[in-house]
C-alpha cells in the first residue's frame, strides 16, 4: 500500500505541473463518439435460474452468497451494496464490498476492531466491509473475510488511486445508551488488508448521510454524494494528497444561476445544459446537529435529489440523483473539474419513463465510456435493471434482476473483461462475462 501511495503522490505532482504548464481551460477528454439509438447488446434472454437476465452470449457466476463460511470464521453478511475491484498484483484481484446493515442486524459473526467500542456498544454494529480475493484467470475465490466492522449502514463508497476503498456510512445515529458514538463518517480500507482494519473515521470529510465517493487522480480531491432529498455535492481537498486522515477542507458546490437541480418545481436545467460552478468552504463539518446540507444551502449550495452513485472517468465524473427530474425517476449529472477556473456541471440524462430508466443508484463507467447504472426502485413489486447509458445519453437495458431486490456495487475488473455486481439481499456477488464490444474493437 505504501508503494502505491508514493506512486500516486508522484503522479499527482506531475499532473499538477503539466496542467499548469499547459494553461488549458478544461481537463480531460470529452465524450466518446455518439452511438446510434439502440446500439446495445440486444434483447435479454430469460435466466432459467431466475436470477439475472442477460443479452445472448453473456453469462454470470455466483462468487459469494449470504451465510457462506468465510476464511476468518465468520459468514457472509447480508445487504451487499457498493463495491470496488482492485489489482493486488501477484495474480490476485480483490473485491471490497460494503454491507448496509443497521445496528442490531446480524454481523455474520464479526469480531475484532470496531469503531464504537471505546465503551463497548450494547448492540452489535453490523455494518462494514468484506473482502473477496479472486484468481483473475479463473475467477475462483481464494479467500474472503471481514475487513471492517463496527460501523452502521455502509452504503456505497469509492476506489482510490492508491489502492484503498472509501466506505461511507449512510447513517447519522448519535449516542443513545446502546450506541456510544456518533456515526455518519467515511472510513478507509486498504484493498490488500488481510484482516479487519482499525475503523478510524475521517472526520474532516464531514458527518452527513454519506453515499458514495470518487477521487480525481490528477488532484487527489475527493467528491462525495449525499442520499437526502435536499442533498449537496461535496468535495474534500486533503491537506496532503493521498493521506486523507491528515486533514483537509470540506466544500459544497454552488452553481451559477441554479439553486435547485431537481426540476421538481419547474425546469431549472435541461438535458445538455452546462452550468459553471464554484465551491464554498463549510465549517463545523462534524455537524452534531446533522445540518451540514442546510447550512450549505443557506450559503448558496445547489440542491440535488438524493445524490447516490459517483464514478471518476477521464477528467470527468458522473453521479446519479436517484429521484431527480420532473418525473422523479432519476437524473445523471456529469462534472468536469477545472483547476484553472470554474468547474462545469452538465445534466447528462433525465428519465421521463419508468420503463426506460427508474431510480438509478450505484453506477460505474465501462471501458467504452458507457455507464452501467444499478436501479433501485421502491415499488411494492420491483423490476430493477442494470441500465446502460451511451456516451450520447441513450438508456438501454443491459440486464434485469429477477429477484425482489436491487443490483448494487457494479464495477469492472482491471482487465475490463468482467463486470461484478451484487444482489443486495439476500447477498449474492456475481461475475458477468461475455462478448463486450471493446474486446473485439
């Protein structure tokens, strides 16, 4: 891990120098060449096992399931959510997987370090992460184990360029006699940790209903979403790039002329609109009153409708607003950071039809620039899909989850051949392979 971190620090310094020398107005590439409507993988084939329908030629295998014995003596916990994939070297990949478990839910027998144990919590705190180590050649599981415990509702998170997973608590519980510490933090889990790590909250990153995070490798800045109807978009500028726990500055996005991106009460942003933004610095970020978003909004920060999945691409990142849009079926935003001036936010996609795209949550970026978005509907009978979205903003069905839960944690393997995804509950972690377009291009 230390070698990876040193490489990141050197690369970040070089990137800063190159950007300053170029004096470019924007960073990174634009969207890939637009594909025509319907340029996807074709109709979905019903799965005889009744788990996941996929296009012809694609298949999945189940890597890990709720209740299976793990190598540390525990069992696989439930509610698998956000996830990242890492190349550990030496012929191993690691999937670090969140578990969105509340206090008092089944921990799967987790023991060891826990965040809330300075004065031992009276109830089990089942949230945290598990790590699955794979053989890249066969996708066989070599070992799996708890890598973080003692936290609450670890929803999503994000991968870092230095080889760790940022796991985010979507819970702002306060001490109540059963729980002994305040929650609502980000924790860092090295991908190569072979056992549970000490759960140290990075308090400078703020206390709020955290959802997901991504890191800009050119700057080391962390961008974060918040799962609330009146959420903000945050960024954390670490004092020392790649060393988040050493402190930094938390800020929120202000948009020029747009205070509310949700489009619930009239259209503030049209699809394709580009709006410049700036960042305001927040104070009292440990927010004992859970009012960080409200104080930020009073200072002019823009509102989003349940910011959820976020993923870094080439000089830009995408994030979902699960219930945004006039139809409240979901939006996707694209942000292009610019260290020489205003950042630019684009409303990249807005759904007007539940049958096409509904309640997008976690997302990732495929090697060809398509987005893969995990739906999370709240209807009595859910019909959740993995939705593809082309670089020109056209949605299509890539997969359909046949069981009554959400897909979550979509991420690609380092070689781009495998898409990993979780079925939330009961936990199943799947590996999807098939004739990806970029393998034949």
